[in-house]
């Protein structure tokens, strides 16, 4: 019991709690960054895959299809290590930032790139599903009002498509938050990496002079609770939105 008490006492250390919650902050920042940039890139990929069908633009569709299928059907961990080795890092960013060393900033940049590349391929299919849910009549209605293709997409189609995919997109945010734990394999500063780092030196804080099995359960259990709180909150939002769907813009009066 004294061993377990020593392990629990680790979480009473304010410096350790601060260290772990900073990891939570970085996890959320990485996830929001990956989903935000992934949404922009994924939207472009979805539009290209869906609508670049002429002889002049078919090459762009082929690129989009190849990109989406390669990244979506291969493991994220593979791309983390590929980006770690091959992804270029701007020397202008090679300095201390956010309380991180220059090496950690470099790892963070490359890990973020892998997460964005992977997430964008998944979001591209989500957006494409939203685009496919829009009736063809919406295009015709836009053209009849004098809009060109770009204006129809920006003002009519994309707003409806995004509105339709909000629950699915939030579900992808949950997945991305969990997937960010893979970054612990290259010593990035998200929550799981910090738990692993803390576990390796737990003997300094548990009062026993050794790393104990109870340290593993307490630290990883605490991380699991943090993940659960974040993801359960988002899941509740998704379930609420699915139970209270709103009528998409422009669908009223359609037969």
C-alpha cells in the first residue's frame, strides 16, 4: 500500500501536474492544428476529386485520388517516421519556442506535418461525402441566379456541405486527439510523451527510490482519464448534434 501511496503522491506535486497539463495543451493544439489545416487541404482534395473531370483537369483528380488513398490506407505511425527523416525543416524556426528546445521544436514541426498529411486525407473523404449529399438542383439554382462555378461552390455548396459534416468532423477531431499519442514514439511534447518521460524518473518523486508497477498504473491511468474527459465531452456534443439535426440551408421547399 505504501508503494501505491508513493505513486499517488506523484500527482500531488504541483510541478508535475503543471508539466502534464502543458502536455494536454500541446495535444489539443496539435489536434486543432491538424484538423484545421487538414480541413483546408482536405476540402481542396475533395473538390478536385469530385469536380476535376475534364481532359485538362483529370491529372489533378488523379493526384488527389492517389494522395487520399495512399495516406488514408497506410498507418499514421509510418508517416510520422517518414516525416521525421525526410520532411524539410525551416531553419528560421530552429530556435527555442513555447518553452521547448530547438530540437523539440523541430520534432514538433515534423510530427505536426505527419499528422496533417494523414488527417487531411481522411477529412477529404468526409468533405466529399458532404459534397455528394448536396442535390444537383442546388448547382442549377445557383447558375440560374447568375453565379459562376466558383461562386456557387463558395456561397451555396460548401456552406451546406460543411454543415452536414459537422458531427462527422467532430468525431474526426476525437480520433485525431487519440492519434496524437503516436507522437510519443518520437519524444514530442504531447501528453503521452510527457507521461513516458515522467515514468522514467518516477523514482525521484514516489519516495521509494524505484520505478514501481503502481507508477505505471497511476501515470498512464491519469493520462487515460484526461483523454476520456476531453473525448467524452466532444462525443456528447456529437451525439447532441446527431439527435438535434438542423435543416441544411437552402433545402426548404424542395420536393
